[in-house]
C-alpha cells in the first residue's frame, strides 16, 4: 500500500490509495510434476485407445453398414454374402442374457457384500474377501464347462416348474410342450437364455460383490454409531445408513457386472443353441448374442462377413459405452460416489 502524501499543513490530500495485489505462485516438486504428468498421460492414453478401437471398428464395418443400411438394426437373419443380415436377433438375445445374469447376481452380490462388511467375524471376513476376489479370476471357460456338464442337467426341473407356474408371463412361457406331461422331452429347456444367464451371473457376482463391499465398509462410523445409539437394530442401521450411503456402489457394481455380461463370449458360446430369430422366451431352447455370433462365424467369414461381424462388434461397443457412461453419471450424483 502506498501512503498518501502530506501537504504543508500536515493533512492528507485527496490522492487515491493504490493497492497492488500480491501474486502467489506454487512451486511444485519434481516428484509432483512427474506424477501429474504420468497420470495425465495415462488418462489421455486410455481415451486415445478407446477412440482408436471405435474408429477401427467403424472403418472395418463401413462396407457392411453401407450394404445393409438401416435394416442392419431390424433384420433378424444373418446371411452377409447375400446381403440379408442384421443384429436384431442377437442384440435381443444379448440383452436378455445380460438381464437374467444381473437379476440373479444382484441379490447374491448385495447379500454377500453386506454379510462380509457387517456380520462376518474379522477372521472369517479376511477369508471370505480372499475367496470372492479369487473367484473373479476364474477363467470363463471353467464356468462354461460347469454350466454345460452340471448346471444344465440340474436346472431343467426348475425351468419346467417355472414355466408351469408362471407360464402366463410371456417371457417365462415355453411353447410346444405340455409341462404336465412326464414323458415330454426335456431338451426344450436346455441351451436356453435362462441357463446362459445363470452361468454369466456366477461370473459377474464376485466383481459386483467386491465393489459393493468396499463402498459399504466406507459408510461413516459416526452415523453408524448414532443410529445404534438411538435404539436402531443392526438391520435398521444398515437400512438407514449403509444402504443409502452405498447406493453409488450398488449401481456402479451392477453396471460393471452388466458391462461384462453384455460382452461375455466363451461361456455363452458353449451353452447356447444359436438361432437367428428373436427368441423372447428365456426358458426355451435357442438364443444368441453378439459376442457368441462373432466367435461362431469369425473363422469362416468372407470379406463381407468379416465386415458384418465388425459392425456387430461396433454395436456392442457403443452399447457398452452408453451403459458405462450412464452408470458413471448416476454414481457421481450419489453420496458415496461424490465423496470418492
């Protein structure tokens, strides 16, 4: 601050005071600059790789998209060499398989995560965390073999019972079979969306459980103790504190599991019986998915067939991006997502 000059009488004159703001500068250490640059480079690299993948699929798929036109999204058949092909059937099958998987996996993952974080003794908790994390590393082909040689035979009576009791629901109806006939063939219930969805559910449950468990364990201790001090039961505390706080983790884990379920290939390919018609009945034989279609037709594809497969892969790529972006938006608006 510059003081005002004095006149001969010792009084300040009317010259305005000049205030110069002080400039603050931050000098970062070398380690901070290196870390900042590494993190920024890593994030930029991930975005570039995703962009390159999308551009590559679009370039390779352009010929098929040009030939098929808008009918690519409404045609059920898959005959690329004759120009009659589309992803209507495989997209519906992909969504149904993923929907069954998430429906089965969500209660399992939430129950397991709540038990580990809220009820399990400390020693057992460490063991359960290790087991769940190891389950996420099991190869998908192992789940596929389990589904083909064990689950498929055991689940047929369950599928028959569901179709008998809840057959009035269109998704659970099985046409062309009498559920009350003991001599009816059971093959109508095999290789179905239901069986494939259960196998995929076993694959995504460990991932969903790990994410939900981490978020549940971060619920504020003060709010936990406050709820218990006010006379709440353990379940009341979980319902009023842990679950609202962990809403972001529940949604994020579910969407991450959904993303993996949409792209699962080997296990689904081993179980399903591929059909190229829209099959809305999840208990009946026959379904298909985009990833299984690519695995099935990749080895024998002609140039046009390869372009069509790339177009199907591009559709799956974009659908997965939309799901993940929607999930990230919801998680960011939740309490646990905003705090993290």
